[in-house]
C-alpha cells in the first residue's frame, strides 16, 4: 500500500514523500525532489553567453563563441549526471539490511546497501548550518574490530534534512 | 527471524525436484545451489553432496522441495513431495512452488516449534553466474583461518557467506544435462559447461613460454647486477639516470608477469594482468611514436633544431648575466663581487657552448639511436627525453649549485656571527644557544666579518634567486614528463576494462529490487551486484610506480630555499641523503 504526503523545503521547492508498505518486514520511503527549473537554467545560459559575446567583441575570435556553447552543454550534462538528484529512496528489509538509492536527473542510480549486522543504531543528529540548527537522520555503523565503537556515521537523505521539511 | 531463501534465477523454470544448498543458521540464509530432478536414488544424492562437501569445505544439504506445475495440478506430486520431507530430514524444511502462469509463487517453511506462516519467508533471486564470478571489495576476512575447518567458514558475516558458498561449490556445477551421471541437476551450467578453446590453448601454451621467458629475464637481471657492481662510476650514473630506473622497473614487471608460479589470490592475478596490459600498451605507444619519428625524416629536423636551440639558451643566459652585472631592476650591486661572479659564470657558459659545438656532428646519430629505444616502450623514450633535458641543462644545474652553496655559506656565517655580535654561541654538545664571553680581538674581527657579509648579501642573494628560478623551471618540466611516465606505469587498465565490460566481476556490494508481489505470496527480491566505482578501482588496483615523487611538503621546500640548502627533487627510495 502507498501513502503520499507533500512538504515544502526552505527554498520553496515542493518535496513529496511516498511511503510504501510491501510486507511487515519490508518498507520503502521515497523522497521526490523539485525538478530543474527552467528559469534558473535560462538565467545561467544567458549569463554565460553574454560573457562570451563580450569577450568576442574584444578579441574578434569566433573560437570563444563555440567554446562557450561547448562549455554550456558539457556543464549542463555534468550537472544533470553528477549533481542533480531527482529522487532518494530508502528501502528497509527486516534482518537483511538498509538500502539507500539516489536517482539523478540523467537516469543514473547510485545505491548503497548496509547490512543489518553492521548497523549499530539509527539516530537523529543535530548540526549547525549557518545561523540555524538542522536535524538529519543518520545510521551509526559498528566498527568491525571493536564492536562497542562506532566507525562511521552515514546520513540517510543526502540532499534534504528533516529540519527542511516544514509542513 | 525471517528466513531468507536465495534462489538462482536459472532454476526458476526448472522441473520439480529437490532443493540442494547450504543453510546458514546465524543469519537465517538458505542458499539454494541446484535442483535435483526425479528420478533419483536418495543414497546417490547423499553421496554426491558428501563428495562436493569434501572438495569445497562447504556444508551442503537437501534444503527442501521445488514444485513447478506445468500442467493441471497434480495432487499425487504434492503428497510425494511432502513425503520426501520425512526422508531427508533438515530443519527448517523449505517448500517452494510455482504456478504455471509464472506470477504466483508459494513458499512454506516448516520448522520445529515455530508456526509456519507466509511472512516468515523472503525469496531472494540471484544470478548464479554473476555471484560465482564476483569478487567482493573489500574482501570479507575470516576471523580465524584454519584450513579444512568447515565451521570456520560459517563465521563470515552477512552476504559474504552467500558469495563464498556459491564460489566454493564449483564441484557441484561441473556436470551438465548431457552427462550420464546418476543424479540430474539444474544449475547455471546445466545447459553445457562454459569453456573457450582460445583460453584452453593459451593455458596450454603459457607453461613453456613462461618458463623460457622467465629464464631469459633472470639471466638478464643477473647480468645487470654483475656488471654494475664491478664498475663504480657506472653504478653511480645509473642510479641518477631515469632511464635505468625505468628499465629496471620494466624488468621487474616482466619478471612478475612471466613467473612460473601461479597467482595465489585474486589480487595477485589482477596485478599480473594489469602489468601485462600496461607493458603491452607501453610498447604499442612506443612503436607508434617510432613510426611517427621516422616518417618524413623528423629525426633529422630535430637534430638540426637542437644545436641552435642550445645556442639560443646559452645566449639568453649570457644576456641575463650581463644584466645582473649592470644594475638589475634598478638595484645597486657591490661592483667587485658582481664582476667576479658574473665573469665566472660567463666563462662557464663559454665552456658549455664549446662542448655543444663539439658534439654537434654526432647529434643526429645519437638521436636516431635514442629514437630506436622507443620500441622498448613509450615510458623509456620519455625517460630518455627527461635525461637528455637534464644533460642539456647541466650548466643551469651547476650555476644553481654554485649560487646555493655560496648563499648557504653566507647565511651560515651570518647567523653564527650574529650570535657573536650578541654575545652568544652555539653549544654543539647541548644543541642549544648559550651565552659566551669573547675576547676583544675576537669581537672586533667577528663584527668586521659580520658587516662585510651583511653588505655583500644582496648580491649573492640575487644571483641565488635567479639561478634557483631557472633550476625550478627545468625541474617543473622534468616533473611533467615524470608524471606522464608514472601515469602509463601505474594505471590499472585491465581492471578499468573489466569494470567497463564485466561490471559484476568487481563488486562493491549488492543491491536489492522489490519484485511485483501477489496479494498473499511471499516477498520477492532480486539481488544484483553493485559494481565498484571507477575511482575505487583505480585506487585499489594501482600498480606501484618507481616512487620518484617529491617527498617534501611545500613548507619544508620553502625552508630549504630560504636557507640555501640544495633541493634534490627526484631522490629515489633508499638513497643516502647528502
């Protein structure tokens, strides 16, 4: 069964959280992030090309214009493939482990699976970011050599924190 | 705990039969390796399992029954399968079945003392071939390695146990459906054992070839050690030249690749493969460079251009020295010292130009032979280029050394006399500065010398600065060449190619996908291999290079420059410090 709720983050974009219940031992949480806005894309492209035209007016070399087009294309592709996350999913399978998937705007998916034996605890951690305190969910991992020690802290949703979800 | 049944995807369309595999009680994993079909004799099944267990040190058992109803539901089959539970006692006993319309899976578990319910089982599909061939990084280490101890292998944590089970049970997958054995199995190789004629031929041929080449290479290395030990100046020269280092490294690589010992673990095998690909690429690039050089007589053009370029550099240096001997940048130098230093360096340049002109008839021959060396590899050609550059700028190196030594002497003298000026001295025994009472004549001479050195400092410092900058420029160019050589030497191309073409071989972990679920069927997941990211591949499988990297940090470099200590950027490991 599915359940959807929508929130908005600090910068005004719409976030939606979907909760799927597969069985008693398997649940999934999906966070959909706001899409790439046409306004910001147009603004960046116009800035880059205005600068290129300015340089062209100074140097009279047409290589500047073609390189500006090239840079814009490569930059956009790189941004979509490496930076812009469309959706983040958390799949929890009882006694097997926790899986976190991030899907990027270009379709790339990067997955991390943490086995249940390595998880020490799941906590809500506080961090001070600029002038506010934000809370984020993170998983504490056990150290393989010292079972009582914590070896790593893994934040769950990389791009958005719990404090951003002002419903 | 929920029972996790790992089921191979190749068995999803197999006929009904028995499930054979391994049970890991600590995590509740039932890893199904194959399906045994009817008709079978239970004794023969048990014998097969015992044989495989002896070969693989992994405890196998009959885990349950598999029922794939192709036609109308057969009641007798169902009762027969249930009866088998009494024959092969295993706790818990798994009963998997599948409807003919391929969507409906049923899964029942009966274990003593626990209620058998649907949500006590999870079905996880895995691709047997991929899991067999995958190597987990980082490798799961066994806490307690005892050879031949079946219980020690059960101590592995988590999903690594599944990988280990499938990888060790190769003996079970050796028979295919064309064999006339007593037991019929379905697994990933049951349609025919995978083999390749080329691979078999290569394996057969590699034995004698490796033997021959390794004996040749050991002869070569013995020869090189014998010769070098005898002739001292040659040994010194060889330790300074990059080319010899590179040749030695390549010899070591070739010895590794053609050694007659089999690789003990997958990491060594990867290293051998990476080294071989690196050597082959090197030679291919070198041959390409060779063909480019010999086309259109480029070597002749290069040789014709070399002597005028060296002349030009010497002329520029002369002009620089004339400028320093005048009033450089408006600064006023001490005339006498300036003239002495300037004339000294000018004479040096004159010697150098004569030497270059002496060498000029032989340059083309030398370059031609150097160009031939490119067939040994691009790295050798680049190292030779770096050495030629070092030889051609030897005068700049000499100037730098003279300037640095003078400056260093001056700074040492100044610091010691400054201490005298203040009435202190350096205590060598205690390694600290102590106060000391000097005689009047000591103080007089000391102060005089201090003043002289202080006022001569700007001149020496300026010469030192100029020649250090020139030397750093040459070092930077050599550094770029070394970086390129290092890149070709240490990039693990075979691993990168494997990651590109067969990503399941290099596994960072696993990932799960939830498959469509019927209303009351068990939860079905698909387990796939999560490949290692490219950056981790390069980091893990990097080949060791010859270690010609600057060892010092920026702050120690600046400190050395300030005090006039000589910089040796390409110190090899194991060299004594000057």
